[in-house]
């Protein structure tokens, strides 16, 4: 059993006084400091959480902006490709038209040259034929009369065609 004597009572009172003094001087301050530190930690955690949420928001915004930029870049590339294809087709069409024009001009020039050559050949043939006919007939004509006769024969042949 527990014996209560005077020494025990004094020790108990001594303990209670010491506890009361320590509580007032040390424990209250210690618990106040701990409570303040807990509040500081809680506020810092709240700040960190709000900063994390804000960082997440910024990250999402930047991801969204980045994806929009990628879409815009893809659209620009697609537009540029379409324009390049259109320019290429236009250049091909122009080249074909130019080639066709050159071929047409060359054909027209060839026809003119052919016509001119035929006309010259016809003139030479007629002049030679007149010369041969005159020799066969034994007639002589001066140069001016030959030209007029050749011209008349060519006009007659031109009317037949």
C-alpha cells in the first residue's frame, strides 16, 4: 500500500510547485512556439498548394497554347503546300501554253516558208519552161518580155488553183 508521510507530502508539493513554475516559464512558451510553428507550416503548405495549383494552371495554359501553335503551324504548312502546288500547276499550264504558242508559230512560219519555196520553185520552173519553149520554137525575147510572159503564166496558174 501507499504510505503517506510528511516527506511524501512535501515531495508531492515540491513536484507540483516545480511543475507549475515550469509550466508557466517553459511549457507555455514551448507549446506557444510549437503552435506558431504549426500555423507557419500550415500556411506554408497552403501557399505551396496554391502555388502548385497555379503552376498546374500555367502548365495547362502553356500546353494549350503549344498545341494551338502546332495546329497553326500545321495549317500554315498545309496552306503553303497548297499554294506551292497551285503555283506549280499554273507554271505547268503557262509552260504548256507557251510551248503550244511556239509550236503554232513554228508551224505558221514553216507554212510560210513552204509557200515561199513553192512559189520560188514554181517561178523557176515556169521561167525554165518558158526558156525551153522559146528555144524549141526558136524565138528570142528580150529580158523584159520574158518577165512579163512568165508573170502572165504564173497568174494563169494561180487562177486555176
